[in-house]
C-alpha cells in the first residue's frame, strides 16, 4: 500500500476576504491526515469520492482505490480536513505511480478536488496542507503563495465551539449575500487591507499585543458579515477574560473552531485547563 499525508490548518487573517482576491495569512498545524491506498473497489462515496475522481482525471489515472485512513484532521471544525485528505490522496498516488510531482504540482492537483468539495474555494486550505508552514496566500491562477519568514514564535489555543459549522460553500454564500446587501461593504474590505498589512508586520516583529488587537478587528469584520456565531463570540469573550491577547473565528465560521493568542505557553495552557472545565475541547499549538 502507498501512503500520503496532508496537514490541517488555521487561518490567522483573511478568511472569506481571500475569496475576493485579498491576501490572507494561514498556517499549517501539527494535526494531519494520513492515508494508505491500494487498487480495488471504492470504499468511499459521496463528494469525497467525486473529489478523488477529479484528482484522478487531472492525473490521467483510470483506477479505483480502497482508502485506509490512519489518522485524520477533525472533520467540520474549520481545520481544513477535506484539503488534508485530498492532499494525502495526491501524495499517495505520487508515491504509488512514481509521478515525481513537486509540492507546487501536488497543490495544483489537490485544488481540483477541493473545487468539487467547496465550489469556489480560495485554495488556501490545500496550500497549507501541502507546504506545512505559515504562508501569505492570494487567490489566483496560479495563486500567490509566499512563505512567511518570522523570527518569533506565537502561542495559540484552538478551541472547539461545540457547534457544527456551515459547509465552506454555505458560508461563502452567506458572506456574499450580506456583502451584496450593504453598499458600504467596500469600506470594510479596505479596513481588512490595513489589518492584513499590520498583521504581517506584527508577525515579523513579534509584536504579540498588536497581533492580538488585529485578530479582534478581523473577527469584528467577519461577525459584521454574518459568519460568526453565538458560540464563537462567547468563546472570544471567555478566552479574553482568561488572558488572551486576541481571539477570532478561524475558517468558514458559524461554528467549529476559534483561535486565541496568548503571551506565552504557560498562560495558554493555564487558560486551556479552565476552558475545559467549562466543557469545551481544545488544544495548544505554537507557530
């Protein structure tokens, strides 16, 4: 059997705005999906099978496969689970048939599968799943992908709100509807441009206080476009009361996970212990 993997991700800045050509900042996380494949009758169905078929068509492979999932990024938690398994599938095919695909080619092929899953995805999820590092991303053909060079680490909690999120396709549709309903939406997009520029500088310089404030601003814009939720906002207030420098939804929104930035690992872990006592599930990551 041939094996492949893809990383999960969190978006630090720019979800939804990235669909409209704005730059976003995202990073892979330590959670990943690993699969094994072998030729044989399909043991999956639905959209995921159709996504795999799109990948096979792109590569010119006319086979069916049995998929064995060894580990997985949690599903419907805004952590890029679909991209992770599609990238894993492409990598497994690359190994099995000696295709000699580089990272850029793996990313391009995986994007074909993501389009089946999400309609008009930005491509940011599959890019994180492939590269495994913090990146600046801008939608395009091909997309602009810049590895974000930084000399400082940042301590985050990723907390599950306990609510099922909308699909990416549904959330994109909701954001679009609200955008088109407000004649001043372009000013909110201009505000996001400033948030992005200052976030890049804060990441490079290690200014955690500023980065946290910018996360709050970004979350406010997403909430204004209707893609936050009661559960996400409650967690933002809770984590801020426990010392978080900033907090925001991450991903499609409406549910799933949020992220909170802390001064250091110790404060993050202390907050995580308290948050778990409230019944939430979450984990610590350093980027």
